[in-house]
C-alpha cells in the first residue's frame, strides 16, 4: 500500500507578479533538470511525473497545492529532488510532510483533488483594455459597479483564491493633517499638477462632506492611511471604491518600502461577490455602527451586522472577548511575570478569531502570531518563537504578499528568532533552540506543545 509523502505550498501562491515570477523560475529549473528524463512528460498545462502515483506540477503556480505520492521503489528520488528545488525557490512556504512520521499535509484531499483538476484548464479571463493596469499586473478581474445603498464598489468577475493580490496602486495624491482651508488649498495645488485622467479620477470619488471645501471633502471621505496609525492619507483610483464589511473578504495594506497600497483576498471570493475591506476599529456591533456613522456617514448592513438577534449577541460577546484578550496579551508586566497565562490568552484569542471570522481573520491572525512570538522569545524559547514567526509569515503572505516589509521581517525571524531585540529580555527560563521543535507529534499534540498546554 505505501504511505504518502510530499510537500504542500503554504500559503498557496497568488496570481500576482511576484509569485508568478518565482513560480516561472521554479518551473524553468524543473524543465532544465528533467529535460532528458523519459519519466517526466511535458503536458500542455503541467509536468507529469510517470512514477509512483504520477504527481504533477502545473505551469500556473496559483493552482498548486501539493506534490506527493505513495512511496514506491521508483518515486523517492523524484519527491526528494523536487522538494529540494522547491525549498530553494520558496523557502519556508514549502511544508514537507510524511505520513510514516505521523505528519499530515496542510490541505485536505478534497482541496488537493480540486486543484489537480484545475491543471487541465487554462485561465482565459483577461482584460482587453491595454491601458488597464490590472492586465499588466495579472490580477483577477473585477469591475466597478453601482451597488444599491453603497454607491460604487468592486465586484469580482472571476473566482479569487485566498491570498490573491487584487489591487496594487500608487496614490493619486497624499496629504497630512491640517486646517480645512489649508488642506483644500494644498489639494487644489496638487490636483493642478496631475494629469487630466488623474484629476477626473479624484473628482469622480464620493464626497460625504460637501460644502465650502470640496477637495477636502473628497479627500476626507476616501483617503486611506499610509500605514497603521499614519497621519498621512492617500487617495487611489480604484482602491477607494472598495466598500466596508465587518466580515471583510479582503485586506488593504500600505507597503512603505514600495510606497503603494495593496489589497489581498483573505478568503476565497466567488464570482459576482463584492470585494470588501474593514473600515471599523473592532468592538461590538453598536460601537462599530456608531463609529462608521460618525466617520463615514453610513449605517452598516453587512452580513455581520444583520445577523438574527441571538447570533448578533453571540458575535458581540466574541468581539468583546477578543478586545479583552488582546489587551491582556499587550500587558508587558504580565508577559514578564506570567508568560504562561499570556500564551494561554493567545490560544484563546486564536480560537475566538477563528470563530468570529469563520476561519478567515486576516491581519488579526498575523498580529496574534507575532504577539505569541514575542512572549516566547522574551523568555528564550527559540523553538516556539520560530514556529509562531513562521505562522505570522504565512498569514502576512496572504494579507500583504511576499514583498511586504512585515512579511519579510516575519520570515527572517522564523529563521533567526534571536535577532529580535527582546530575545531573553525577561528571562531564559524557557530556553530552547530551533532544533528542539518536535518532529514526530500529531497535529493535536503539536498544538498542545506549542501553547504549553498541560496534559
């Protein structure tokens, strides 16, 4: 019978420029390695390895989830070599597993078989307008449409996998805080310096604050902060049309290194579904509604706010629990004196986030794993810190992409946890090395080890 071995790509690749480029390099390397091997056949859309259970590698990396087979006499060397090549190109995204060591793949077999079936299909959807930047970026297609009660919004024209970069835009203009009259004059000056197309893009945006200062009104209604807590905001030709949901399917992020705004799908988005991000600051529904009304002038009717009363109450309870746990995890004195309790709060927070956001908590998951990393490394635990940083990296890739400075920082810390400034800051009572990460635990056992749960 044999046992299955192989590797999964975690998180899966997007169809954006960076991931497509990396996958193309990987596929070209595979082609060169096996060009004289009769057991490797080049099909129209994928490589077929005619050994073992005939594993495949697609030419479109965003479709790939797994390369694996049951071990037979003629497959082991192929699995090992392809895994090594993949690791050289994708590093820690290559999740190796071996059922003989009680390790299972990251994805369930239903997802894997669905991805394998997609190899036979070539993506045909594309934008025929050569001036549309979405075509140049290879992004999934969407259209800007009027949405009842919301104004304009983005509607998916294809199924968008989790982790896909939907948008990548430079701001039309940016501005910082200043008195209304001064801001309006500054914006008027910046508008004059723009092209006619950019001027029309700015002036076509909605204005929740009509009156004496029209440019300021448009800016205040639409500007996205250039980074968390930044006082500088930017206005974008398409990103500003993305509407709010308290249960968003996408996440927007300012990339300070590249000075552009990205939007990624944090869960699969179906064709015809609206692309949404979160404008709110968390909390129960009444708090969110009050903030959204004052800041943006609308009452939210998203799926999270229109739940039946009993379900809405349960949601509000989870949201309050999330806030309380987040506050307790951020207590540095508690982290120093009772790290076990802080780590337990992390475990509870992870479950609350998964429950509230149906398994797709987006950037909150990335931030949570970074908090767990800091608790561990501050007490010398490199093993757990490395795992938490690796998971923060995987979450960041989904929300922000490989080119995000936060993503790259998390990847670096997963490989070298002691590089963090807080290594051993409070104690070395949990001292471990990366080599101490257990290799032969079941998934449930590993999670208990990771969060230091008592047996």
